[in-house]
């Protein structure tokens, strides 16, 4: 894949905000006969939410982004599921065995795990789904996640056979998986929607089973009752779900409104039970009693293209970083109580000793204008520059991205007397240009795919789809390899600490701020789990 989700959009659990076109009906007063309006007098418990836009796909192998993850995580369930402490816990699998060498996992699927059409959830459904994801013909952006499985990368790279992929249904309810190397985060990895099962019988009969409500089959807490594309989705409680008694809601109604002010107005008028806070209202609303603020595993950062001058010079890269006041960007530009980033791995990842990764590794960059001037002078002398070559700062189009970019432009002018040119592009063009190393100094963002710090750090290994800097470092690659495969968890995490320090020393990317989750929540709403890894869980949600 390595599409590590360069997204900046408003979603129910997010604080990442952009302003786009809303649905025509958005923000209107609900009509008396509107079946799913919040004000409707009904015995049904209906939660009114906003997904911001149409899901990219409800095929779990294809919908590899936040717009798809939130619906998928409530319509479907993998072998493991994040619990109330955001730890991997039994999901469809009631238990599992792990071999002494930590390479073979045997999962035992619940006898009462069924699809919404009544079919049993089987080991063959998982084998089918994972091999489908790895099939090069599928072109799944999530496929790289399954490279930990023996034979997975070779098959996805067209260098091996599907028969060599070590995922096997032993019997109807037993799945065996063999890994390439010990993978301490494997159970966390399986909570990602990319590893959800696919009803292989349904998919073989109808390859587009996931595209419409009347053909969609679910195995999670909810089923897809209706789907009016680009407008709304309605979920209903899935009576075939193995833990359906734990599900309190009768229905969930998702609007698709991608405008921060409109969705806030809908919240105010009672059409939505939750909403993001528009940046201009942050100071007024952020400390209210109805505001939820939580961690969200993710980072906004800027990449240096070290194949272009002047960023081949490490001191010049450090000078740019030291000239940026991250505290001011967080407090006055982004707002909503986001945290400035002085490292790369966001808070919320617990080490084997019970500490937070961020606390252990501490601050790795700083704001120091005087040091920035000295480093710039030294770097220019090393390169023989009498004046700095022109620098273009690129960002993908959005009002917030523009505001942050303009602030960085002003800081570089004030603290280094550098005139940086700003250029923006729409996302599709921007992403391709960044991948092709056409951009100079460019904005990026990352949202965690699963609950482990290696997820971000591996982005910058040699030849990674996500690297996009032109940087290659054998020492860093070796640390990441150890951080993925070391069987001793303490040694594995130590390798990750060292990798982040090396990334900060080389500074081919500079951190700006960590993401968080800021949500306005109506009275009477409870039990929504918002995990730091990004997607949210309505299994235990309730509304009065």
C-alpha cells in the first residue's frame, strides 16, 4: 500500500478539518415525517452521525482510508477487535494459539459467528479475503500490511504463487497463519479493517457484493440497511452478530456532510448527535461540557526532497526545523487543543514497561531561532552558497493546510530571512508529484493503520512507497527490520526508539503537530469508543 492516508478532512471522531461542498439537504430543519431525525418520537434508539463523504469502498481490501474504516469497523469484525482499553482482544476468534517460535498462529473462530444473511463465518472467509487482498490483480493499497505473512510479499509482487501464502483454513472454524518472522504487533495488526473476512460464497457469486445495501453482507455489530450514495447510510443492529446482546442501538444514520460549519449547524439544530468544531469557533466551544477530546495516532509533517538543492545538506534541513515555532502553530492556527510535535511517534503507544513511547524518547527537535541562523550559515558555507537556492513549499489544497503553510512561510522569513514560495495542488495531482520526487518541501500527514509505532517509522525505509524524500540509510533500515521482527519485545521497542532518534538526526522530514480527536457530543450519547489508531467503535454506544 503504502498509502498512509494523507487525509485532511472532517469526520465524526477527527479534528482534521476542511471545507468542501455539503449535501443539498444538509443543515435544513428535519421534517416531521423524517424517519431518522433526532427529534423523532420513537422507541428505536437511533444515533445520528456524519461520515463527511461517501466511503471509498466497503470492500475491506479496497477501502483503506478513514472514510471507509469508520463504517467498516462497525459493519464487520476481524479475528481480533480493539477493546475499551484500545488493546487487541478476541473478536470473531474466541481464542488462539501461538507457537513457541512465534511464527505460527492458530485461530479458533466462534461457533456462533454468522454473517447477516445467516451463513456461518468460516476460516475459508478469512483465507479468501487475505489472499484476495494480496492478489496483485486486486491492487489493494493495504496489501503491504500482509507482508508479515509468509509468502505474502512475494505473491503481491508477482514473484510467488498464491499457494505459497501461508494462510490456511484447517477446517470450518480453524485458521492457521504462518509469519515470515516473529511479529509482536500481529494481533493489533489484525484489528485493521483490511484483515476483515469476506463471505467467499457471496463474493464469488457477486464480485460487487460490497457496492449496494441489498447485496452487502456484514459480520459485525451492525448491518447495512440502506445506502443512498453520496447522501446517507443507515445501519441496523445485526441480529446474527455473535455478541448482539451487547449492542444497544437499533440504528445508526450517517449523513455525508463535508463542510465544518454545516455539520456544526446540524448538531446545533438536533440533526446530528456529534460534530467537529469549526476552527473559528474553537476558542468559544473547546472547553464546553459536551466536548470529547482524545488522542489520535497521527502526525502532520513536512518532507524535504533531499535530491533537490538545498536540502541535500543536513544542517540546512535542521535550520528550517529549528526556525518553526510548533507551539504557535498548534495554539493559534490549528487550535482545538492539538499538541505540537517534537518527535515523530504520537503519544498513546504503550511500551512493554507500561510507559508511553513519546515520554521515553522525549523531545527530539526544538524551536531555536538563533541555532537555526547558525546552522543555515554553516550549511550554506559547506555547499558554497552565497545565497540559498529558491525554495518552494508545497501543500495539498485546504484552508487549514494553507493557513499552516503561510505560518511556516512567515516563520522562515522572520527567523532565517528566507523567502519561500507557496504552491498548492489538489490531492490526486499532489500525491503523484510527491511520490515522483517532483516536489521540493512538501506537507504530509500520517494516520496510524494499527496500534504500533513501527507503523509510522517504517515509512522512511529505503524504497518505501511512503518515503518520498530520496533518503536511504542502511542503519535505519536495519533498525526498522529489528523493530518488526525481534521476538524479544523490549529489544524490539529499543530498536524503534533508536530508529526515531536516527530519523530526528537525519531530519529528512520535520514534525509539526500531532492529531487529536475533538468531538461535540449531544446529551444522552454514551459508549462510543474512539481509538487512537483512528477508527471508532459503536458496538457499546447508546443514546437516550
